[in-house]
C-alpha cells in the first residue's frame, strides 16, 4: 500500500516536471523564433537601405556622366553639337528687311544683291555695272520693288549719286579719302571697307561740285571686287544707311 502511494506521488511529480520542462522549452523556442524574426527584419531593412543607397548613387553617377558627355560634346570641335553651338554663337544671322527687297543678279551671274525698295537704277548695255541718274532715283520707298532698266549710249558717270561696279581687283586704284569703317556681308562674311572723301574745290570741267561727300565701298572675293560709290552733293540726302543694308546682302556667284 505504501509502495503504491509512493509510486503515485513519483508519477505525479514526474508529470509536473515534464510540464514545466515543456513550458520552458516552448518559451525558449518562442524566444528563439522572435529573435530570428527580429534578425530577419533587421536584414531586410538594411537590404532596403543599402539597395536604395545604391540606386541613388548609380543615378548620380549616370547624371554626372551625362553632364560630362554633354559638356564634352559642346566643347569638342569634332561633334555636331559643338558646330551647332558655334554657328549660333559666332555667326548668328538674322535676316533683315533687306531680304524682302528685289533680288538682282548681274547678267553674267557674277554677283547678286538685294536692291532697296523704291530705287530705279540703270544698266548700260547689259554690263555688270549699275547706276542711278539722279538722287531721286535712290530714295527708299517701302513696299515698292526696285527697277533696273537697260540703257545705251554714252554719258558722264562722274558725280552720279550711286554707281556699282564689278571688276578685277588688279584694275582698281586706291579710293579717295580715308577708311572710315569696316563691316561684313551677311551670307559670305566678306569684309566691306568704307572710305570717305570731301570734295574741297570745284572741278575745272566735269565732276562733283565743291562740298560733295563721296563714299566708296569695297568688297572683295578672290580676284574680283565690287565697288560702290555714293556721291552726296550739297542739298542732297545722304543714303549711306540704306546702301549699307543693301551691301550686306551681296554675294559673289
């Protein structure tokens, strides 16, 4: 009987011990599982942070490389981007109102020029030269196309208000007066020299009277030169401004 009771007590204590051990084991397992989850979460967060940082760094690298390539392109003379930029900065060409004027081409296609509205010029026997008979022939009148008429017969060309000649440079002499300024043509970037001379004495025979202002323009390409002479007699209007607009449109063909 006593043995039976002792065995019962032993078995009960053993059951209690087993329950306590199982509870402790479960807690340990639970704690271990929680710790594992925490570690995994930390790894995931660090991974996200690292991945985000790498993406940002990579994007910055691409942006810097793109900016470098763009800058290199703009500063590399061999690239089309550089040439486009050079064209815009070095030779910015804005077409002026002069290009709405009559486009005149010489009979032999030696040159072309836009003639100001309202002008009436003459051409002698299909020559390359143009001239104006009177000061009234070169008065600007917007919207009225210029005219060029063919003439024949001789006349005195000294003192005409406007004269354009195309000739070999070697056949020309140095213009009267002093060089006053220099500018360039729009299409071919040719240099135009402007000379000024004041007539201080009356001519013995033919020629411009005393007080006449004589402007001479030279533009040369290769062996040929276009010269323009504009004589402004006392009481006449100085048309140099409109003449210079026309000269900027000159092109040798």
